[in-house]
């Protein structure tokens, strides 16, 4: 919030020119060290003097619930594009820096995923990072390749290291997409990448037909019984029992093959027992992505330039 040399002392140094938009004078201060001059931004004005906070607060609150800009303009005045640009302006700022203040509070256990959207009819991907029920990163990637996902997730890495220069997360939970896992390993060499248990179960559920209803109920109970195992050893035992039961009780088919495939990933799933604070399923980031999805769907996704799509996602 303040320059590094601020504790060394300062003195007031006149005012800025009046703002054309708000007709507002801002104080300036000059640091004793280096003699650098800084303006003091008042908290009751939006960045770049785009409006007074008490005038735009309620309107921007309605954007939280995806209220259209034309309707907000009808109630609060201005033009629809005014509210569109005002919201996009929030995308200039760091998601981590505006959410987490003390460096020691930057979460060490993350959840990451990506979901495709549309930019001028072309498929793009929103690389999303979450922790503690909040979004800490969301950036547009032109493809689901590792290089593009690494660049998009790197926006979070840069923002987190701006808060804490030595920040290195301990774990990240992802789905089975190899490009996502590779991107996080490239960004943070010592990170432990965990595989999402929920996605493995959903793969089984989506292959269960109506004729397999009773058997799927048994599979579901046994899968989640293994998930709730109190220790790594108990988890391994329950997966072995699940595999032995599935080999004899389930008919040959896709559901059986995916159930057995879940059992073979024991090593990947059991890593979470070494990290008590780690996220085993990725449902946290899934819930947050649903919120983003509703916002983008109501706007019929993106129709402008990639930069405007990026600012919309971050805003």
C-alpha cells in the first residue's frame, strides 16, 4: 500500500491537478529518502476517478448476481457501457493481493482446474486456482496444452510471489489431465500434485446404466467407504477389497473397467495422507467455476479481444 521508503519519513508536496471526471484534488507527498513524489489516492473514489464508491457500490453489487448492464443503467443512470467498463476495470488488480494481505496467509494447499468457454466461437480455457473457498487465480488460456495452461496458471504464481517472494505451495489438487499436472510441476518444482478422487468416482457414475442401478449403489458405497479411510494403510486395504469384489460381482463393461482403474491409482490418491491440509476432492473449485459459468453464459461468453476476455474473467 505504501512505498518501501515510506517509514523513512515524508512531507506533503502540494496537490494534483483537478480531476476532469470528479473535479477532485489529491494530496501529494514527497519521501525524505530519494525525494520521490507520490499522489495519495482517496478510498472514496474508484480507480482512475471513474466514480464515487457510494454511487457505484449498489450497482456493482448487482453485477455479482449477473444483472445485465442495460438494466443497471436503467435504474442507476449512466450508459450500459459505463457499468461494463467499470466492472472490467476491477480486472486490473491482483486477485491474490486484494484477497490475502499478510504473506503468511497465502494458502499452501490449492485446488486447480480448467473449463472451456468460447471466444468469438473459438474454444478457450479458463485456468482456475482456488483455496479456502475463494478464487485466487483465473486466466484465459487459448488451448489446454501444458504450455498455455502453465502461462495462465503462472498469473496466480506471479501474484502470490508478489505478496510473498518465497511462496511455494505444498499441494495442488487437479483432475487427471496431464497438461494441468505438468503445468503446476513446471511452476513449482517441489509441489505435490494430488489427483482428484471425486473425478474418478464421477467417471464411474457417468458410465452406470439403469440396468446396473443396484450394482452401482453398492459400488458407490464401497468407493466412498474407501475414501473415508482414516489412514493410508486402511485406504489401501479398502481399495484392495473393492478391486476383489468388483472383479467377481460386476459384469464386464465400462463401469467395471473404471472401477478397477480407480483401484490401480492407489498410489496417486494416497499421497494426500502425507499432507493433512491437502484437498482430496476438487469440489471447492467446481463450485466456484459454476459461478463463473453462469456469469459468462448470461453474457453469451466472449465476443471481443482476448485482453477484454481476460479482464472480464479477473473482474
